[in-house]
C-alpha cells in the first residue's frame, strides 16, 4: 500500500508516520500493494483527528476518528475501516471486475457475515422548492433534521445541506 500522510496543525513525525503505516498496514491483507491510502492528521485544541480515504474503482472507503490522543485515533480508524470492508464487501466489489480490482483475491473469496443488510424502511415524497442554501439550513433546523434536499435558487440544481460536527453546515452540489 502506498501512503500519503499530511498534517494540519501537526508535524508528521517519524513516530506518527510509523504508527500510521504500521496500523493501517494491517489492511494490506485486503488490498493490492499499489493501492493508495490518503491520511490526514488534524489537531485542534485537544481534538486529535485522523481521516483516511482509500479510492477503489469508483468508490471511496473513508473513515475519520477523533479522540484526545492521536495514537488512539489511529487505532480506532483501522478497526472501523476493517469492519466496513467486511460488512460491505459484497456491495463495494463488482463481481465482474474482481480480477482487475484493488482488492486481493483472498479477501474477495472470503465470506463474511452480512448481518446488517441495508433496508429502506420508509419512503418520503415532498415538493422540492427553490431556495437559497442559507434558507435551506434554516428549514432543516426547523424540521430538526441533519440534512435537507432542495432546489438551489441560484443554480436551479438539486442540492443538499447538512449539519456538520461543531454546529457548522455543509452544502453538496452536483458536479456536472
């Protein structure tokens, strides 16, 4: 696996680099050696956050973990990614392209318990109304939801606003 490790408000020391590569290196049993792993380490006050992104054939495997210690965050993120790989193996691996994928054959051939099938429990329909992103955030808050789908009055495209950690908001726009 090829690691790209960057730090924001933190120096990536040889010890941190080694800890990331050793811990995430355990994932080598799932991926081919030429798989890229992008790691970003953040420190804000006493919050130590690690973000790991692994692009795989049109899909992205991603996890972020926050704790009061960077080494604990590194341990947590590896466990989460491994759990994601086992849980969603059948959904992230295209059977027809298995031999050309970024995954090792041992992982592809292994069966894992698929105990949490994704089921849609409820379907809602509503009118999409043109509004500005700020108005959509207000509407989302009024509804008590953590995301809201709307037509952007400026671009006339479907957008999503969502609530982020730290009481900030995000906007998702389509890339055409």
